[in-house]
């Protein structure tokens, strides 16, 4: 299954993320998947959940 490129996904950053704080996550939803990525490494790997 092909997902939209990152630029088209609406990523939502964890409310616990800060510029000075610990590493946190961002999530985005696609029609049949939920994607999770490291907010400090947005171009890095992603976890995809059904």
C-alpha cells in the first residue's frame, strides 16, 4: 500500500515535546494506517500501525 508523502501528511506533535525537552513523537493518520515518528528526526524512520 502506498502512503502519501510526508509533506502531505498532517503530523501532530506530542504536547510533551519542547525544544529543550526529551525526545518525543509525532503522529499522522492515513486512511488505513497511523504513522509514528521521532519529532527530533522527522526524516528518519517511521513506525506504521494498522
